[in-house]
């Protein structure tokens, strides 16, 4: 059985908590949406589209103890021994088998930030659901993670800036992804890239053991959807 639970788009809500310095009304907003999901099972995600090599406002420079690279299967299997990274061997096997690629930032040979990209046009994203995004030049960015002790260093920006030329060589022109509506820090990371467009929202839930997903019109016009996996 495929390990689909880990193949989630964007950044998981727990991966980027709202820091205490955020205003009270923002924290109340986030808490309300989180409770809506927890109490009623209704999840809301923002769909975005980002052109590759978009301007992130500044060229990222980090010291020589950091390095960027496309992660090989050998790399990924080695890092799977660290449970904090959320890279199970089943997930790695299924993602690579589907042709997905991962890019990471290492600090002193330790993986501290990474993100994945898929190209197949349909990729498992949530329990019982897949993201459908088939369109020329499109790649699906998902499962972005940064070690909590390294957040605030803009390592995701650094990773994207270095991964984009590689994706362009593969024939891609832009990436799409999704982020939980209450995950404000991750929304801020994506919005820093100039020309990023937030296309709309997909709402999904489970009713009578059936997975249901509804997209706003702009998302549908961009031929993006969440679809129930075949049983």
C-alpha cells in the first residue's frame, strides 16, 4: 500500500507554528480554523502558482557550512534514520518510483531543510485524495520542511532559488502547491516570491466514509483539483 499520508503538498501546519510575536487577532484566526478542522473535519487549503526563478526580494547567501543539493536515494535513505525529518523508507520508495525529486539544504552534512517536487500530473496528497495538476510546464511542490532550530534563516527561499534552474532544465516553467489556510508563516514564505499568485481555495472533508473536495472557480480554471483515490 502506498504511503500517501506523508506526501502532502506545501507545508504541514505543525511544521511552521505561528510565533508568539504575531498579533492576538491573527492567533485567534489561526486557532479558529484549526478547531474547525479538528472538530468538524473540514480542511481549507490555499492553492498557489509560482513562476520558477521568481524574485524572492533578495539573493540568499548563507555561510560555507551550508550546502544545497539534489538528494539522491542514498542520501534520503540515510536521512530516513532521523524520525524528526518525516522521511520514512516507504515514502521515499514510492516518491522516487513516481519520478519525484527532492532538494535539500545541509548544515555540516546534516539535512536541515528540504522540499519535494512531482511531475506525474496526479500525486497522492492527503489520506484518500490526490492532487491533479496536469498542465504543460507544471510541477507540484510538496512536503516542505525545515528543522525548527533552523527556522527564520529563509532556508526554503534558498532551496527554491537553487532548485528552480534544475526544474527549468527539466522543462518546467512554474510550480503549484497548497498550504493550510491557517498556516500563516508558510503563506508568508511563498508570498515573498514576486509574481506568486494565490489562485483560490480547496475545501475537503469526509462524509459517510467518502472523501469530498470542492475548489473555487479560479482553481478549477487552472485545471487543479483534489480527487478521491480509486478504491
